[in-house]
């Protein structure tokens, strides 16, 4: 393997944005595998799910919302704590920022390190990074398990269905129209990032999503899934990647192989099936490192710092 460009540094191509209505109140802002944003337009207010990476990038989401409604953007919901999902929050001027208590705790514990790490990984995704206010995006409302909001007569459920992409993962569910906003628990034709994941829990959390029987779903990355069949395909693809990667790494760890050899073997095994997915080469070193940790001595994800990112990349790809 030749030395690969660090993380997403080679990714310079601007993506085409699609803004589309999936159900009476649910909309999707997607961009060819870049991080998605969900929008719920209720009777009296708007909720934005995941914010884009910077306030300048969030302006494009706001512009599209304003093409279809003038209702106030009152709520921002964070599906999890990652910087690329939360640092655009200030642009919306929302009264409330909602997150799970577990997400809040992760921001306290590792928010600053994650911010520095992600800005280093994704130069293109942090356009106008100078527009991000100093400090963290702090939730104003936290919940555990389940919270219900009413936007007029529209019921919006905010659910923690289990650990997967992080321990704080939150989905937004419109039960009346069976529209789900999954955050990075589900990806479509995009590689799941699992550097902060719980590999053994993630498939069970996908089962809990499937049990809701969504008619349509906005994944964390990739095109909006507009039919139950497409939703099933998104769930199946995410599940198979997580299981294939963890099985490969757990077997390597059990056989006493070191991380570098485990990485080499997992890459060779997964590349034919998943190598065409967005950010495959970016995610694999982080995913394998976390899987090896979970299979050996670290039940909980270790904190990524900009320095740890570079050291890990050098060790596996250098």
C-alpha cells in the first residue's frame, strides 16, 4: 500500500446539494456523501437536525428552508457530538439546542479535542472555519431515552435507541408519517465512521430502528431513503460493514496479530465490497483502531486528538 493522503485531505471536490421533501413535515438536505441535515417543518416552528460544520455552511440550509417556510427555526437537535455535526449551530439562532445527556457528557469530556481533530481531518468540510464561535456548541435541553415535542399538532419524538456510532446517538422520529432522521447510525453508499463506536451494540441499535418500520429515512451521509425498501437497504449495508469489520478485527486480535497486520487484513477483506463507498480510505484506519481497542482492552472509545490522529495514520499508512 502506498502512503495515503491523511484522512480527507485529498477530497477537494465540491458536492451538489439536494433539498427535498420526504413527507408532509420532513425534509432532507443531502450532498453526495457529505454530512446531511434533516429539517422538520411543524405547524408553528422548524427543527433542524445536525447543523453542518460551520455557520457559513449552515447559511445554505437556512436559505433553502426560507424558500419553503417563514416559520421560526426554534429547535436544533444534535444526533451526536461530532464537530462536523454541531459547529454550525450558532447560525440558526434557535431558542433550544437538544441532545441526549450522553452527548452532553461527551462534549464535556472530549468536545475540545474532537473539534481540533475533525477540523484537521476535513479541510473542505470546514469552509470558513473562522466563523465558528470559540468554545463548544452547548445543548440547552438534554434527555435520557425519549423526549416528545409538539410543533403545534405535529408529534416529534427524539429517541435514544442504543449505542452505535457513539454512546449518545439520537434519532428524530415523526411517528405520524414514519419519517426517521438517523444521524450517523445509518449511512447509505457511505462508509460508517466508527472511531468512537460500540461495534457490539451497533447492530442491536439498527434492529431498534428497523422495528419502528420507517417509510423514509435521512441517513448521516448519502442520499435520502424514500421507500421502506431503500430504508432496509441502508440498514443492511450499515450493518454488514460494521459486522464484517468487527469480525475481521476480533479474529485478528484473538490470533495475537498486532494492529498493523489486523488493519492490512481487514482492508484487503473489506475493500472489494465497500471500497467504492464515500470516505472509505479516510474511515478505515480509525474504524480498525477502535474495533481493535474494543476487541482487546478498551470497552469505551479513547479520545481522539489531532496528535493521536496523525500518529495512528503514520503507524498504519506510513
